[in-house]
C-alpha cells in the first residue's frame, strides 16, 4: 500500500508530531491530524492536512495511526477509550517511554485487534524527513512491512524485532550515552573555564580527544560480550582510573566546582576495584552497573 492510497492520522501535534505530519504531507499521504488544542491541527490545514476535531474520527478515517505525545499515560488516555474502533488499524507509537510501558500498550493493541509498532526517534524535529533521522521500531513484524512507506517518510527506519519494548530500550540506551557524554563535557568545560580557557578555545581539544576515545569502544564491546576484561590487552586498568578520578575531583573542588556529575563514576570505580577488577580494563565497570 503506497502513499496514494494509505490514509494516516497523526495524533499529537507538539513540535515532533507536527514535523511527522509535515513529512507525511511532503510524501503525498492523505493525512488527518488531531490535537487536544485544535488550533494546532487547523494550522496544518494550510499544508494540506485534514484537521479533525474528534479523536474517534481520526481513528476511523485512517489505516495507520501515528501517535506522538508527552508520555504513555497520555497515550492510554487517548487510545484506550476507543478499543473497539482500533480493530484492523496499524498503530505506530513514537512517544518516548520505557520498555514496560511499550509492552503494556502493545498488549492492549493486540486485544483490540490492531497491529502495533513502538518507536524510538533518534533525531530532533528539524531532521524528520531526512535520511539522518534515525528511528528504531519494534513490535508486530507485518505492521512494519505494511507501513514501510510511512516510516520511510520520517527518516531511516530500523526494525529491532518483535518484542515491542526493544525500540524503547535501545532508545534509552542511546540517550544514556548521549547524556553521559554531555555531562562529561559540561564538567570538563567548567573545569577548563576555571583556568581562564574559554569554551570556544577548548572545543578543538575536547572534540579531538573524544573522537580518539570513541575508537576504543569496539575493543571494550568485545571484552563486555566475552566477560573477559583483559581480552585483547588492557588499555587502561581500572585501578589507575581510580587514581585519575581522585585527581579530577580534587582539582574540581579546588577550582570551586561541584563534583555532582563525576562523583558517582568514582563510586562505581571504587566498587569495581574492591571486587577485584583493578587489573582489568575500565570496561569492567559494566559488571558493577549490572548489579
């Protein structure tokens, strides 16, 4: 089923939902839009969308329902009262949430006779519709096959399997890496600025350093999968990193900085060292985190 015949409703017209609706319109999908604040739906009429005032109408009119709202509680508030209307529909839920929440909505959709996909958007709204917009999907496999024209309109799609919670899990895992990197950067730039080095002057140094360190990730991944933290040779033993972290914290305090971002990492390093991983690579931290 192509964009010429497939009808899609976009439910939730925040910044991301609006971007999703515009991407569908650009690909000539017949697109219905609904939002609790109806003026947001009306605004998209200028782009060719068909604004509807009732969620039940958005469901009835469409083959595919794309929902992107604040959280899963809102998903439930919107969809659950219309269980009988959802039979035969494909639901693509692009709301950020947890694997358990995704599984619960998937079970509801199955009971309703709908085909459910959960998604994790690894992009910001301006990227939607571009290949750089990377979106993870998991859930009912046939639904992914049937809606490939829709998911392709949003960006590069990757199907993660039939467990509805997998996309959410990987989404949150990737966000964890991002926030960890941002947190480390924010502390590092505060430390640099305490020595009168501007954030702009620090950028070439920190970006070059981070790019170099990223090359170690495949080495660490092999160790983690093998549960052998000496595999391939130890790059940076954990005991040495305990000492380095103490120096980071001491210097930060001397320079008048808070250590809230960094102290938990030192605590994990100490736990791993006390459990006998001192001579292993720093990737052994995973064994403490898993607990």
